[in-house]
């Protein structure tokens, strides 16, 4: 979550959203078009949950990737969040 937080803060102004940390979760608020993403750790299940674009995503820890990965697409955390932000804003966002 720390790596994701740093990556989001690095691009928030240019990408058109605001990051807020709330109780261990990250909330991304978009003005145009309006929207909110919530990214929450679930430590007991070794998962990260993302609510974005009217969909819920559950990423599981992968030893092979040493990262959290979305099982349905195989996307690691940062590329997935970058893609979701791009879909929300229409501006290409790459998180590093």
C-alpha cells in the first residue's frame, strides 16, 4: 500500500484526482468526470480490494510476482490502478 500511495501522490495533480488516506485505505476523488475509487487492504486475507468504475476488484498476493495480482486478468496492482484511472479520466496514467 505504501508503494501504491507514493505512486498515486506522484501523479494526482497531473492526472486530475485527489488522494486521501482514511483508516489505512486510499480514496481517490475525481472531479471530471465525477467519481470515487476506494482501495483497501485486507491483511487477514492477504488481499487488496478496489472499488472503482462501479465494480469491485479483489487482488490476491502472488509469490510469483511478489505483488498483489488480479486473478481474472493477471494484472499487478500498479498497472491495474493506472488502467482504472485512465478509464475514469480519459488521460493515460502510468504508475511507477
